[in-house]
C-alpha cells in the first residue's frame, strides 16, 4: 500500500484518537482499545515507511496515548477492601498448615510452662521477672490480684502496650528469616510465659479471675501473636522448601506472603492494645459479660482467619494473589564511575552481600570467636561480670553500651576486628576488579589505619549512648570512613586523603546521611533480635537436661550472647565499608566527571549506522 493511501485510509481514526486523548472524560477501557489499533498502525509504518514522517507521527501519537491510559488508570476504589475480603483470606487458607503448626507449638509451650511452674515454683521468677512476681504477690495480698492493669492512665498505657505488641509480633515474623526456627522459638517463649502466668494464679486459687482478666484483651492479642509466628513460618518456608525456584527467589515470594499476614494482624493488635488499656482494668464487670466478650473475640478471630477462608474456598474461590514479580539477579559488575543515589548504593551493597555471603559469614564468625576468646583469656573476672546478658526485647542499647565500655578491652578488640573487616572489604572490591590488587604491606597498612577511625567511631557511639548526641553519628560515620576509603582507593598520602575525603562526602551529604541511618537502623534491629528472650529460654531448657544446669547456664549464656552480638556488629560493619566505598566513587565522579569526559571523547569516533553501533 502506498503511503498516501495508508494515510487516507486511517486519517479519520487518528483524528478521533487525538480528540480522545484530549478528552478528560474518555474512559480508560476505550483508550485501551484505541491503543491496540494505533500500535498496529505503528508496526505497519515501521515496516513499510521506516524513514517517513508518518512513522514519527504515529510513534508520537502512541506515546501520548500510552501516558494518557496509565495516568487515567487509578487504583480501584475497592482494592483496600479486596485485601481483606479476598487476598488475605486466600493467603490464610493456603497457609493453614503453618497456622496449625504455630497454634500447636504455642499450646504445647503453654503446657510446658505450666508443668515447669508446677515442678519448680520459682520458675515464674525466671520467666516473668522477680519484680513482677513480687508486685503481683503484694496485689494478691491487698485483695486486687490484677491491679497491675490499673497502674497507669488508660490512654498512655494503651499506647505503650500497642508499641510493645507490634514490636513483639514483628520479631515473631522477622525471626522467620532463620528458616522458621526463630519464629517457632518466639512462639515457645510467649507460650511458656502465658502458661507460667496462668499456673501461677492457679496455685493461689485465682485461675478464674486471671483468665477473665488477661483473656479480655488476650483473645485478640495472643491470637495475633500466634498468627505473627505463622507469618514467620510462612516466610521461612521458602528457605526450607524452595521447590523449583532458586532458594533466594523462593524466600522472596514466601516473605511477601508472610508480610501480608503480619499486616493483616496490625489493626487487631492496635484494637487489643486499647482494650487492654481501657477495658481490661474493669475487673468489677460481671463475669458473664467478661466471658461473653472473650468468647466473642475468639469467635471473630477464628471466624475470619480460619472459618471464612475455608468457606470461601469450598464455594469455589480461586487464588486472587498475583504472582510477585521477581527481578533477575544482577550479575553485571557494579559500575563505580556512576553518580548514585542512596537507593542504588543500597542495592549495590545487597549485591555485594549476596555475591560474597559465605565469605562474609566465615570471616565475621572467625573474628567473633577471636573476640570472645581474647576477652576471656585476658581477664581475671567471672564470666557473668564481663558481659551481662539482658533477656528482654529491644536491649540493643544495653548491648552496645557494654561493648563500647572503654574501661574494658572490648573497644580495642573491636578496633582490631574492624580493621580486619576493612581489609577484607578491600579484598572483596579487588575480587570484583574494582581496585588494583594490594600487596601484603599495603594490606597491613589498611588494618592499622582502619583501627584509628574505628576507635573514633566507637567513642562517638559511646558518647551518644551516654550523652544523647545522636545527631553526630549519621554525620560522623560518613566523614570518618570517607577519609579511610579515600586513602585506600586513591593510593595517595594521608594528608591528601584527609583533604579530599570530607570534600567528596559533602558533595552528596544527604545520600551519606541516609545510608548511615539505614545501616544503623538495620544494625539496631539485628541486635534487638539477638537481645530477646528466645536465646535465654533455649539455653535454659538445654541447661535443664544437665546436672547443675543453672551453673552451666550462667557460663554459656554470656559466651553465646557475646559471640552473636559481635558477629552481627561485624556483619553490619561490612555494609558501612561497602557504603563508604561506593559513595566515595560516586562523589569522585561528581567532582572529576571522568566517565563523562570519556564519553565525550568517544563522540564521533564510533562507527554507526542510522544511530546504531556497527557490529
């Protein structure tokens, strides 16, 4: 067909399409049909009129229509409700085995806790804390055994409870990353606690009163904790049973499903927190109404998370959960001569972690073992005096405070370990062919020079913990590390590194601060996961199988906890070194524009055919 005939045949359609694009009331479905037609015409023109203006016109028209469609395509009004009516129930049905496992573990742990309290009346002091037990006994003697729920104002108490419950549930979910074992451990911990609590009151003839009080809010709260444990098991299932997927990809898919379960219980935990703050304290309410409220709460949880998904499935509902898009692994070399924002730098850090996972784990574990052995070999103190294990959630600040105690050997051992991490990070960059291989002397120099800023960073952290100067850390870390990596990467004298390092940092200070905050948050979360009751209860139950278990427990707990804490700190410190290197090269490109200059020099030197490189 001649071009003039092609234009004449489709002119009216294209004019109508232009009017549709300019019409704000045009429906997206009709625009979609027009888009199919215009792409057909564009394909035809590219085949038969590749160098004519009609091809450029149709391409311009197709682009306008494309943007019109996707601007008009808005989020469906009922998408929020679809999550609660379709997607979450479908996930719950497909995760019914994990929910049953979480429930079984929790109930069994409650029985273990009750039996342990029956065999050893002092077990409650270990699980619930001596202060809590003593206060509860005083309340029982005063005639109000559960007065602890009235100890503060309802609103403030509710906010604190909500924050704690959300954190505990989040830990239950996040610990699923350890092949579901961490989530099961959290269920055991909470189950034992509930069992001990109930049996503690049973021993004093107050089982009925305690049941009606704690389960007023516990029907929602504890059920949500069980579901958060199930979410963690779902997340970890991808690591244990990847199926036909690569193990990392299977974990990404299972983690997304587990996250949706956790998000589904967040509103329930908030409601449970307000119930505990405002309603649980009403212990004078008739028992019938309290029991009715508890049964109603259980009915809501079982009805929505168990019964409704089953009914929906039996009525023929199919999965409405779209398969998540999984990005392909980035096996291309990381380009250092590019200007990067924090998101790209963080992505490159994860790529380095993924490519060198085993190497980083082995190196961090070896240094952590060296750290523990050196501590116990150079002190005359008792093991429990060297490092006190804090068996409560969120004790990362306490952990850091002890590791940064300059009256002990900890900071100096940390400096050595950090220097070795800097050297190992430099080796990783050399393996990726980012840097020129260094000789043993320069490697030793890296370790020695890295020890100096490592001590400075620890001093800043110690000052922050004691003095509250938190704003110094996100700014101080990039500046100190930039001087270090600037010296390593430029292979220049220390004076030049001190001069150019901070100047490079301030070229993109926002990116540097963002990366410091991200890595600090991740490090705090990892230490918080370690500083939980899971490790304590695991060691306690193991110790019960040995003679003189309490003495064994007192020796092994600080050793294991010191090792785990140091391992996590070194693991995250690799991220800080990676970030400092990537940010330094990005800032160098901003200042020197080497990549841009090379691209400019190539202009006109490459042979091209109609804009494309000649093969």
